[in-house]
């Protein structure tokens, strides 16, 4: 994976994510039931948390982050939900855009070698591929939630 390819995939997927959210009525974004009891706002908070974690990974070139990574994924996601559920939608939307811009800027600092070599990241297992780790928490993450949101909107 080259940085150019990675950035193309990232910006394309993010454009689809942003386009879907832009079509939504703001009042509807806070309605629960999209994914379990989560609203669109909660899903935005969830996606934003994962991207923020990738910003730290890229900036420090270290596999380190929140203690929530030590929890099983369902517990981690429940904790992210609890941390953000009372926050206003406007805050979540603004934070999502700001974090994405920081994330995009961080990705642009990576070399092709860094995207492909775990040895370039402290504490990353050598059988991991950095671009796959980053993608799973960004452009490979969006489609799961896009599909869920579309099903909810169609129902």
C-alpha cells in the first residue's frame, strides 16, 4: 500500500460518510435505535474515538493509546458510548470534522515504508501491517456503519 493509495481510499470513504451525514435531518441524528440503542450521534462519537486513537499512533509511531484497548471490543464500545452519550450533537459533529482533519494530516506524514513495516512503530507486533491497523479504524470502519445507517433510514 502506498501513501497515495491509502489517502485515496481514506478520502473516498470519508466523502461517502460525510455525504450520508449531510443528508440527515439533525433532529433525527439523536434518535436511538440505529445500532442497538445508539443514535447517529453515538455512531459519530464511536468513529471519532477510533480515528483519534489512530492520530496518536501515527504521531508517536508507537502502538499505545487508551486503556480501553485492553477491554474486549463490546466493552470498549460501551465505554465510548457512555463517555459521549450526554454530549450535544453539535459538539460531536464539530469534533468529528476537527479530528478527521488532524487524522488526515497525520496520515500525510507517513511514508510508504511506515505504512507497510510494523518495525517502524514501537511495540507493534512484527506480523501486523500498519496501514491495515489504521484502515480498520478509519476507511474500513465507515462502511459497516454506513450500511447500518442506510438500513435504519430505509426502515
